[in-house]
C-alpha cells in the first residue's frame, strides 16, 4: 500500500507516491491522464468531472476482468479481495487529489479546510468482494466551510457515476463519538475504520477518542450485543449450518461469524490483526492457521460467486454450486459429484468456524465478559446455583458453572474411552459442555484408535447416548467436535456431505441426527402430526427399541457410494452392529430396515393402495406386523427429517392406509381393525365431525364416494370436499374448481370436479403447464355417480395468496374452456414459453419401468426423471396417443426428481403383455423424458 498522500500534495507528488500496479491499474499513469483531462476541460468543472468518472470506470472494468482471470488461475480469494480493496483505495485517493487540486484547490488552506477520508465497515477491514459496497466516512473539523462538502460531493458523484454502491457519512469527530455511543452498528463500523487519505490528525483524534470514550469499560456490553445480533441473524438465515443452499455471508459458519469473532477480539483485546490473538493466548498456532484457512476458502467462494452472478450474491444456491465447484478445481469421484465434494468442504469449514467461535467465547468467559449459557435453561432455575462441583461416579470430570469440564488436563490420554464418556455424563446429568472441554476433545481425536472403537464400554456408552433423552443435541456436539466421525469411521465419510438435489434440505449427517430427534419425539407421543407412528411405538416389542434407534441413525450411512445406499447401508450395519452389542437377530433386523427404508414411502405415494396386488407385494416385503410397525416409524422419521414442509397430512394418511390395508394380509385375514370396520369407522368419524347438513343429506353424500376414498383422504380434506361438491351441485355447473393454500408445503391446491373423462388428467396438467404452474403432486378420485374429483398441488409462484388465487383462476378458466371445446389445448401449449432455470443444473437419468406383477388388472408404468413444467401433460398425452387407457395416476415430486406412476390397460381393458409393445412404450416415454424440446413440439 502506498503511503498516504497529504491534502496539499501536487499531482506530481501524488503520482510519485502511487507507483503500485493493481490488476493492470497503474495509478500514476491514470493520474497523469486525469491531469490531461483537467487541462482539456479547464473552466468546465462538470465536463471534467464526467470525463474523469468515465475514464476511471473504463479502467475499473478492465481491472475487474484481470482480477477475475487471476482468481480463476490462482484460486486465492483472500488475495483477490485484498487487491480489489487496494484498487478502490487507489481510485478514492485519485478522486480526492483531483478534487482538491483541480476543482477545489485551496493554496493556503485554513484549519477549517481539512478532511480525513476513512474506510469503514467491511471495506475498512481491507477485504472487498467484487460486488460489495464501499463504506466511507468523511471526517471534518469542528469548524467547517463549504469546502468539505464540495470535495465529498465530487468523490461520491464520481463513484456513483462509475456504477459503484457507496454508503457514506460526513461527520465531525465529536459527532462520530456521539453516534458510536448510541448505535452499536456505527460503533462496529468505526472499530473497523481504516485511514485512506487526507488529514491524518483528524483520523488519529477519532481513534484516540473512540478508544477512550467509547470502548473503554464497555467490552461486556459490546460482546453481549454482538452475540445477540448473531443469534438474530442466524434465525433469519436459518439456524443450521448444514442447510444445502447456505448463505456464505450471513449463514451459520459463514464470513459474518468470522467477522464477529474479529470484532469481539479487536474490542476486547485491542488487537489490529488476527495474528495478535495467538500472542494473547486466545488461539494457538494451529487454531490460527484454521482461522486463516477458513477465511481464505470463504473468500474464494464469495469472490467467485460475485464474479459469476455479476451481483452481490451471498446465497450459494443450487444453480451456481456446480459452476463454483468447477471454478475452484473440484472434480467428480466415484459416488460423489464435483459439486458434492465442494459442498462437503464448505460444510466442514462452517463447522470449523463454529469451533473457533466456541474457543473465543471460552476465553471471554474466563475474563467474565459474558454470562455462561446452559443446555437447559429450565433446569438452571430448578438447580441450586453452584459454580464448580463433582459429578457422581467419576473423578475425571467436574461441573463448571453448569457445564461439564475436565478435572485434569490428561484425562483423555489416561483413558481414551472418556472421549465417549464425557458426552454420556453430560447427557445423564443434563449439563452443557464447557468450551475448554470441547477444545480438549478436538485436540485428542487421535486417541480414538481401533482399540477404542472396539472397546465394549465405549460402544455401550454410545448406544446409551443414542437411546437416551436429548440424544439429538449430544450427537450433534459429538459430530461438531469430530468424535462421532472418528469413533464410527463409516459415519465420518458422510459428515458434511450434501446431496446435490432440491429434495434434501440438510447434509446427510445432519439429516441422520435430526431423524434421531424426531424418533424421540415420536416415542414421547407429543406431536399430533405422527398419530400412527406415536401409537405404533407403544406397541413395538421393547427389545426392538434400541434396534429401531440404531436403524434410524444408520439408514443413510452409505450415501455417496457408487452402490445403492440402501444395500450398501445394510452391509455397513451388519459390520457395525455386533460391535455395538446387538445380537445376530437384531443386527439382521437393523440391516433389513436400512435396506427397505425407502420401500414404504415409495409404495404409499406411487402405488394404487386399493389394488390387492399392491398390498400382497408389500406384505411379502415386510413379512410381519412387527417389522411393518418398525418400518412405518422409520419412514415417518425419515420423511419428516428431510426438511420443513416435506411431511404433510396427505403423506401421513397414505402411510396409515398402506399400514391398515397390509395388516390383514400379514395376520391371515384377522386384523385389529379390518377393512370394512375401518371404512365404517371413517364414515362415523365424518358424521361426528360434519354436522352442518341434515342426516339424510349426509347419508346420500356418503354413498357418492367409494370405500377407498374414505380410507385414503384425511378428515379436514373430506369436509372441504363435501362443501365443495354441494356448492358445485347448487350452482348447476358441470365443472367446478376450488383454490386452497398449503403454506407449510409452499403449494397452491386446485380441486377440480368434472364429469370423468379419459383425458381429464391430461387437460388439467396442460392447463397448469400453460400458465407456468409446476405440479408437485396429484390426488385423483372418482365418485360413484361418474364425477372426477382431482386435487392438484402446484408450486407457489407468488408470495401473496391473492396473486396465487388469480393465477389459479386462470388455470381453472382454461380447464373449463378446454372441456367445453372452446379452446384446443395443443395450440395453447405450442404458444407457451417456459423456463425453470433451477432444475437445469441437475441431471436425473430418465427411467421407465413397465410391470405386470404390481396389479392383477393393470399394467403399471413407473416414470422417473427430471421434473419440468408441463411434464405431466406431456406424459399423459403420450400415453393416450399410445392407445392406452389410464385407470389411475399417482404423481409425486422429490425436489427436481419426478416419479409418476400410471395404471394402464389397452383399449380393450387388458394388460400390456407383448414384449414388443412394452418396448415401444418404454422407448417413447424415455425419449420424451430426455428431449423436452421434442416433447413441446409434439404437444
């Protein structure tokens, strides 16, 4: 960085001091050209200012191109951020010199004609992302003239004309101090201030007064405010650091967490550089290297994101993840794509940032800069306050301010099993973990040797942790310290692993830990969302409880391998479970649950549950009622653990239907609740809940729905359907459409009542596609009097329900027009344009399976591929053109992947048995899935 140029420097003196070349930007050469412009436009200030801004803008554009080229070549984001910051420093210095020499020159400046230009906030740190804002503070003396405002105005207008985003304030030193005392954001900005140019004495006065009048004696207040601010920020961004589309700046484990660390360190320890934290014994040398590694990696990602998108993009969304991975040099390995390897690295860095935060907090607490936290604040009120004390049954650990800590430094070296024991003791005694203890754990991971992994007590302790209250919290701490991955090496392979798809919201390890928490919720029976699973948990064999917990914990353990993860996971379970103390029978049960953990969800959502063959086939898989109970509970926890909005009442009802339909097949015809009685029970439930009609009217309505309807539809929806059908009858319309909103799933629901028609589903799907609506699932029923009752869920496009309702109304109008023959759908489809950029980044291999064993009457066609608007319309149209009748359809979407199942016959009502016909159907549908443009043309 060149030395500061005083306000009185001539252009020649300024050029001599500005010899550095940054990304091809030669400050001295640019200043010379500005001098020529000043001469050319002498006496015309506006023209000179405009020409100067255009020249600097052109130079900045070129420098940014060079910066991006160097970033791609060197892959060193922090260096790029430092040099981008230096580039903007040079531009601001040039503008200040031009303003004070050519525009508002004061040959003998008075004491009032002084100014110090200071970089604040992120820009003050000396690191700048390509699209970040510039934050400037113009510090003026107490007595002012118009000169200061004029100079500031020239600089700001030129920066704005260059297309830069500038935040600014013009204040005296006293005003700065007053604002800093009353506003923590301004205080933080000045904390990070950096002198750029102008009167150095003003800047020095600001910093000295800031230290004395603002910082001194307020460390506790500042730390508490910054940590509270962090909590609020994380709540907005999503608390988990394992969200698969993380915010690299504001998310947990992101750059802002590192900034918060440094703010606190600067404020409390009065350091100017993170290296000084090693001298202050906050970090050791290895931890400081981790800090720098994390910072370097995050800056590399952030700079590439800004360059790639051309905006201040901080969310690492799916549509840019692969491109960023390739820019950073990641390549694909067997079982893991390049983007998945990159994101695994990202999440490991985020975890390390969390560790650094804990270390700093521990150091601060030693100085009593902040109050200690508790794992369970309710217990804090109940427990007598006791800062240090013993823990029953151990001499190695103590209670330190309601947290577990080491009694001596060599506890783990003396007995490495204590690396597991510490977590069990904390769980058992409801203690939080002291950061010093967690730091010692992380430093002792090399003590977890093969002998420790095979140690009977260590494994017993782990199973106790897994199956005891608060397991989710304790397992997460074990994972964050690295113990879980080191103790169970197979688990270590999926730590921080993301799955590059739109279905899963969390990394694999976080998903498994969350599923354990949901299983404990099911066992407690406190969540009414899980009515069936809650009930079944009370009825499973007590000796299967631990096996169920282990199956839930291990069910995705083999993700990221070339082999199917269900099969590979079952093999892994057979290797691991004997070590955990499970006998051969329980080990085989756990392996079976893992192998089949997707089966029940698949059958429930994509098969005709009223078809006897579906039930027989599923019964053959589950083999016993006990295994079906366990699989139902596992399936519930797995679906709910995927992320918010994935579990819903419809899926719960499908699982209930499949369970109760299959139970008689497994008990030789005897069922606790046989089918006829369950239908009667469903009818009685409806009668009791729906009392707004006369009894005769209700009885007549009950006869309009088939038995399967009463078993498969949840009660609130049955009531909505009844009102909807009555309103449709009263209106006299042949076609009726109702709009509803399910905000938990971010979908809009269209319920269509119309005369049953072979092409009805295709028409509804086409009308949705023509309006840019993407179908995520469909529930299709037929009434006994020949009406189709279809509920179609489409992805929301608008935030406001009013806007969504208008879009749904347009879809409804188009459906009516097509059914009434007023509009030809293929013509509407041919005119439409479509774009769904987010799914374009994914690759899903198209697959079509044709099977006659899943139904006695129908041929079942299962279609799987990359979802896109209009796909269901294209599929149903193609199936009809292949001279097939669709008996029922089961539509489901898993993120970007669609799985649609059609029960079809030929035009004579028979199954498709000829191999050549099956091959032709498969060929046509695979071609449609692979070639969206061809499909649109065909439509």
